[in-house]
């Protein structure tokens, strides 16, 4: 790692991100259809023929085939390579942001703390997409992202220089436990479920990945964002349901106006990972003066 320049690792992380994106394409296609993720191996949805490995490379495979399947020449949606490219860009962004925007990419990145931040950001940025999509659509957060985040955070904390293993453990238990307690109190007060357990596990993961301060900041900023965006959205929904009352068969949307909280957490977390400590210093200065 001593002599390998940053640009090389940026390409590696772009490729890794694109592979994750390719896996997401598989999940998005197979999960709602109840097909296992691993078996059968990737096959053409139209003629059911196996797709050879050489066409399975993210982005490159699609360009190679010029957007048509090799077996039956059916068009393959451009959405797939675009999704892969976006995930690739997020992967490269994780490293470049950790190196510091404007870092010289011809030089190697030696600071282990920056590598720890890059690993954390990679997880946060690429995990944000499934949290947003699945929580929005199915109102749940997959354990592979939330509980997976706790495991990833504890593992990354072993890299010297960043969040220590103790800070990681403390972050997971206090951030997760605190939110659980908040949810419990809110549920008692409002007499209805106020906080999903998925959010608790997700925030515990953020505590393990970023430490307690940044996880708490993520919760606060995400809540503020939620309030700012939810008020006009709830108004819009109220107007819609009023308009629907006049009709004979109002469309079924019993949880209209209810927005899942996971996406707000997921979008806020990468920013707090990068600038949470500065935000905390700024806040301290603000209240001490
Ligand atoms: Zn085919």
C-alpha cells in the first residue's frame, strides 16, 4: 500500500461499488418474485438460459452486449448499468471524501484513520440505497444493513486511528439503547407505536460505525429533516384524502402520510461521518460563548 497511488484505489472502489450495485439489481429483481438470491445462478428472465460469467460484469457486460441479451436479443433496461455506475461512483466517493476533497490522487494514502473512514463511508453510502428503498416500500429495514452495520462497525474499529473498539461498542449500545428508550416513552405517551425496532438497530449500527457523538447527531439532524419535510407532506396527504372522500371507492392507502424514518437516518449518516465532529465543535463553541 506504500507506493500505490490513490487513483488506483479509486478505480478499485468504483469496481467494488459497481459489483454491490449489480448485486442490488439481483435483489430488486428476485426478492419481490420470491426467488432465492443465489440459486438458480443468473439466468435470462425471458428464455431462462444461463448467462455466462463474462456477461455478468457490471456496466461492461451491458456495453459489450449493446443492451441486448446474448441469448435471445431482448433489450436489457439501461436502468441496470446506470444503477451499477451510480453505486460505483458512491464507492469511489467514499474513498475520495475520506482522503479529503481535493486530495492529490497521484500520491498514496497512508493514514490508517482515513482508510477506516473510507470503509465506514463505503458502508454508509452503499447501505443508504437499500434502507431508503426497502423502508419506503415495505416499512422495514433489513437486518443485513442494521445488524450488519454493528458487525461492520466493530470490525472497522480494529483499524488503528479511527473509532476505537470501545467507542464502537459504547456507540452501539448507548445510541441503540437510548433510541429504544425514547421510542418506549413515546409509545406510552402517544398510546401507539412511535418507533420501529428497525430504526433502533440501524442507529445502533451507526453508533458502532461512527461512535456515539456522530450517531446522536445523525438522530437529531434526521429528526429535524423529517419534521421539515413531513409537515408539508402530511398537509398534502390530508388534502388528498379529503378529495378522495367525495368519491365512491376511495383508493386504499391506510398509512398515507406516514413516512418511514429510516431513509432520513440513512441520508444523514454519511454527512455526520464526514463532518459530525466539526459540527459538534461548532455547537460547543456556540453554547459556551
Ligand atoms: Zn434470453
